[in-house]
């Protein structure tokens, strides 16, 4: 019947096996032929479409599948049919297969290599980001009107004032712990008085600024990453670039400057509170009066220890702020990235602070400030 979809098995002029498709090969006409074509197992070297009146994507798929399964060539197709067959053939791809499982040693080496590669790539990007921040800083110095004082003042409050409570509590407890542990160990040698040396030098030179930096990294560094990451998802940063506002000048510089300026003040505050905590424990446990404690502290703690702590503080602040802002700018287009990059900001900031602290320890020892 004219218009009915069908296929006929014939012999071509060159005596090859030919399958001639006839009629209308659309979704409304080929329903019954799909099973018939799937069950067809005869030899086919050529498929002729010259007698096909009309074809859609369903018919084109059946033609292509038959030609693929039998290794046949398609001939006599109209321009429309050829175009449809090319399109359906483009979607014929093997499903992704599960990669071959590696042995445990190879898997460990593979994961280690990937981690090292990611770490080196991130470090290179971070160094480039530091360069951009430095260039923007000098550009703002040449044009002070571009510096956002209101934003800096707001970050003073967030980084500094609101952190006084938690930094003070942490420092007070750290001072008590240092004094208690020092007293217990030195008591074995009858040298309890040297607990004051331990409190003074360890607090002003190392633990005061280091513990403050770790606290600010967990508190402010994570906040910077989350704030900028959220702005990245909501396309606020793209909008800033569109209207000609540099994100580094508007977002990174105010946070970095605020943290750099507040870190020495917070570190000094932390040292004083830690000394107070240690002094109270010495008064309560070792019966060393506060006047004696303060006098002894001034004798045994050189000013170089104070200078060391105050030199390290702004460097730690810059690293914490830039790490948080850098990770915030790395956030992708989904909310999950905000949490991941916030965690990465805290981990990387603390790691870099400890690495820099070790470098400063070697450097100051080398110049005689030990």
C-alpha cells in the first residue's frame, strides 16, 4: 500500500545484498517495523532510500542502526534524510565505562601525584594573586581617593573589635596552661621562679602572635572567603567588573589593610592577657606576688622578643586576609564550592602562618635575636 513503511530484500546490479526501504518512515508508521528490523539477520551490504517518501528522526535512527549493525552503506537518500541520519549518528556514542581499578599502591601514588599537582598549581595562582594585590596597593597609593576608608573601618570592627572577647579568653587560658605546665616541670629541679621566664619569652615571641593568627584565620579568613564566594555565585563580582570597578581594589585591599593593621594590636593584646593569666596562676600556685612577677618579667624578657612578635604580626595578617580573599574568588558556580573554599582558606592560612613562623624563627636566630 502506498505510504506504508516497509523494506524489501533484493539483489543489486552488482549482485550485492541490498535492502530497499520504501514508504513513509516517520514515528507514526514505523512502530511495527522496529521489531522486524531488529530480528532481521540476513546479509546486507547496501541500504537504498530512493523510494522513501518522507522520514523523521525516528526513521533516520532505524536506518542508521540497521546500517551500523550490518556494516552496510546508505544510498539514494534525499538531502533531508542525509541530514537527519548525520544528526542521529552524532548521538550514537558508547556510555562511559568505569575506569579500570588500580592496585592500592598505584592508587596511592596516583592520588599523591594529583594532590602535589593541585598544591603546586594553587601555590602558583596564589603567588600571582599576591602580585596583583601588591600592584593594586601601589596604584591606590598613587591615587588615595580610590581607597575605600568606610570599608576598611567596617573590617576594623569585624577583624579587631569583635575578636577581642574570643582572643582574650584564649590568651588567658593559654597563659594559665603555660604557667601550670612550666611550674610542674621546673618544680622537680627547685626552679619554679623560672616559670616567669617561660611565660614572658614564649608569650611575647611565639605563642601570643601565633595563636592570635590561628584564631583570626579561623574567624576572619573564613568570613572573607565565604563573603566573596557568595558574591561570586550571585554574579556581583562580574557586575563590578562590568561597571569598571576592580574587585581587588574594592574587596581585597580593604580586608587586607584592615587585617594587617589590626594584627599587631590584637597580638599585643593577646600577649598582655596571656601574661596576666600566667601571673595569676603563679600568684595562686607558686605564691609569687604580682609585683615580683612583673619585676622579674621585665628583667628576663628582652625587647627583641617584643619586636619579633610585632614584626611577625602584620605579615601573618596579610597572609590570612589574602588567602581568604583568594579562595573566595576561586568559588565556582554552585553553593557547595563556598563551603569547600572556606575550609581551604582556613587550612591554607594556618599552614602558611606556621611555615612563616618557622622561617622567622630561623631568620631571627640567625641575626642574633634569640
